[in-house]
C-alpha cells in the first residue's frame, strides 16, 4: 500500500465533526445520568444497610438501570460496577464509623 493510499484510509477512519459532536452530546447526557445513578447507588446502599433490600438484588437492579440508560455503553461495565461497589462500601464505612463514635 502506498503512502497516499494509507493516508486516504486513515482519513476515512477519522471521526467527522458530526460524529465527534454527537459523541460529546451522548457523553454529556450520560454524565447527567451518571450523577443520578450515583445517587441511586447511595440510596439503595442505605436500604441494604437497614436490611430493607437484598444486596444482590440492588446490584442487579442498578446494573440493569445503567444498561437501560446507556451508561454501560458510554462509561463501560467496569466503571459502572466500580460505582456500585464504591457506594456500597462507603455506606458500610459510614455505619462502622458511626457505630464507633457512639
């Protein structure tokens, strides 16, 4: 393949301005959704700590919600799982700290 052919192929695979802007839009919306997702992770973590709901059910429900709202597609499965685990752990630490403080 000549250098010119290689450059043409490279240009064909570069994202267009439209593609770049649409990706930016999708990410911005997903970030707004991510903030609410984090709130829901914390809310359910508190319910788990109170014994109101099962941890596995909450995790599955949060993962399903993330998938339905495109968060996994934008942020990746590992990132979403980390957010859920972090919320659950943080609430556990809060409760442990409160238990020692009283």
